[in-house]
């Protein structure tokens, strides 16, 4: 009977642990990480058929600069299975910085999404006098339950954060 009780408790703990597990991925352009760019991490999120139990955490290595224009985040998560992009490690916030003539004049684009958190990742326009580069740091469109926190949005000619299309529960 005692063995059966131990087996039952062990099975229950494993099920409980899996139910609350989170998928954690890392982004870093030096060393060993799951992805070397934020674009790769966003593509991973967007290609998921469903959000894993406990959600997805994308840890972005502190102190690094990512020179890129990531695609829009277009995934609907939930309160129990959120998507979190966050700084990881000691040091300055990582930075997304890019200077190019772009058709898409924004950096972080959250579109038709829910339960997304952007925490401790800075967004910077390196040439704010060039009208052909970024105009918006973060664009939130037709989305809900979005949090932007502990991030510095620097040198944008129009908006730090732009929200449109019936977006709700936006926390900055």
C-alpha cells in the first residue's frame, strides 16, 4: 500500500509540474542561445500551433544590441499561458536598434495578439532625423492584455507607443 501511495504522489507531482511548466527560449548574439536574433524568436512564437502550458518566456541577453527589424508578433496567448519577452542576466537592457530605409516604420509590432509582455528590452532609433527610418517604437494593433515595462524607447520621430484598432488592457 505504501508503494502505491508513493507512486500516486510521484505521478501527481509530475502531472502538476508539467501543467505549470513554461517553455523558455533564449536570444543572444554571442555564446550559446536558442536564437541569435529577436526575429528568429518572434518567428518561433508566430509558428506555434498553440501556446504550450504555462506559456513561453523569451529571455533576451542583457547588454547586447540587436540590429534588426523583427516581424510582427501575431499570436494570441492567454492569462494562464502568456508570452513574455524579457531581459535576462546582469547588465544593461538589451537594445533593438536599426537604421535603414523601411517600408514598415515601426520596431516592435504587436498585431491581433493577446497576453504579451515586453519587459526590459529597449528600443532605439539611431538616426531620428532620417524620416525614412523608424517612426514608432511599439505599435499595438487590435490586441489586448499587452504590457510594455522597464523599457526605454528612444529617439522616435512620431510615437513611443502607438495603439489602434480596439486594443484593450494595454499597460505601459
